[in-house]
């Protein structure tokens, strides 16, 4: 079986829940109480997405960058 390497973005929300997104697919997100649970859940979503799109049609993840912007804290 051929494998496809896919990028994941992992964030936390204000309640500490882990949100995982796969930018190779539009709308491919899931969540969990732990990172492992969130990744297991997003695997299921990715499997559903892969049923509809072939690997050569996926969005190409270019990379991750950070920029520095001024903080807008109220004074």
C-alpha cells in the first residue's frame, strides 16, 4: 500500500482542547482532549477526504512562517 505524507497543524483553544488541521484538504479538522486523541480523530477525517480526492489533487502545503506584529493591548 502506498503512503502519503501529510502536514498537520496542532493548536489549543481557550479550554485546552487540541485542534488538529490538515491543510492538504479544505475543511479537514478535528479535536481531542490530548494530542494523540486529536490526531487519531483527524486520521478518520483524512480517510473520508481521501475517498473523494486523489493524492495528486491535494492542496500543496508550502510551509509555516511566523511574522512579528505590534500587540494591540488596551492601555
